[in-house]
C-alpha cells in the first residue's frame, strides 16, 4: 500500500466524524507534500514507452551481438538487453544494420527511442556524445594484438611490430590505438569483419589483428577457421563497455534501466552472461 493510498484512507476517516475536522484540515495542508514525497520514493516505471529499438551492428561484433537471418538475436549485449526488459511490458524491436548506417541514423535522429552499446571512451565522439550512456559499466574491453604465427610473438613491442601489417575492422573506433601503432611503424590493412580479419591472418596477408581476444577466439571456434594457436599480447588499454540510449528515451525509463542494470550486476546475472560466451584462455606469448 503506497503513501498515496494511505493518505486517501486517512481523509475518508476524517470526513466521517466532526471531531476529526482538525485532522482533515491538517491532512489537506500536508497533502501536496505527501504526494511529492510519494513521487520521489516510487520506483521509475518502464511503461512510459511501449517499445524500444535495439540497434545491432551487423556481422561485426560477435559474440557481443549475434544476429543471423530471422532468428532471435543473441550474444552478451543482446542477452543483457533482453534481461533488462523481461516482463517490463516494453517490446524490444531489433534493428540490424552495418555500423556506419547505424551511426548515420543516429545523426539523423531517425530511430526514436533506441538502446545499443559502446565504450565509455566514446563520449568524445560526436556520434555518441549527444546520446545517453548508462550509469553502470558492464565489463572491461581488453584490447590486444593477436597473431596466428609463432614468429610474431612479441618480446619488445616497439621493436617487434615495426613494419608489420596490422589488421583492423573498417569503421570500428579504436580510440587512439591505431594512430599510436602507426607511429611505431605498423601498416594498416582494413577487414570487413572479424571473420575476414582472421582469414587475412591465416593467409599471411596480415601479421596482427587489433581487437579483443575473447571475441576473436569465439569467431575462430564458431566458424572453424583453423587457427590452432592464437597468440595474444594485451595492450594497456581496456575501456569499459556500457549501454547507450537515445535522448528520446524518457528520463524515468532511463532511471529504470539503470536500476535494472544495478540489480542484474548485483545478483551475478551480467557476469553469468559474459562467462556463457567465453572461450578458453589465450595462448601465452612467451
């Protein structure tokens, strides 16, 4: 029973007896205050909207987002998003497009209320800085240099990568990393997606892939690409992964999403989802 309901019952009892008229006057005096407090204490409701668009970067970010054909979307981020809105009454509509087209839609504000994911470090990017990032970070995104060739094991970074070919994903945002590695003498070759990047490594067209080891290990295993060993060299850069929402999402719904994220993190749901998609540990580099 809420404070609002209790106030109504007290008022009705005051009307029943003349000796309670002073109580009635006092209740009326504090009624606006009680409603205001009730509004502050009530949990944020998700029902301010009927649906929300969930933006998926097509074919580029497995196992974070996995979407093929007409089947339901899966993956770490997808499972977290669906867990947030489970039993909320809000319909989650998946929108699957290449990352450049999603960014164009965001610039044009053509997707209304939407949610997706990105990195906390993207706050300096005009594409995302005008949007809303969740208050809760999901997990760190550890960047690494990876190779399938044992001859490319790294002992001294500045020496061993000079004049080597670095494979990156076209259109992906790497913060400052690509420019730093180019300064150290690496040449960049762009791939269409992670699967294409692994194929370039296996064909010896590239020496290293810049990305996240669990993601690349997942792709190698899922598509049976044939990399028996994936040598992993973690870099000193691990920005937090977070959810991003459009400003069209009502403030109360944003607060509700943050509350749901806190609960899912506190009860271990988010960690369990992340572990569900993890592959075996990386091959050591030494």
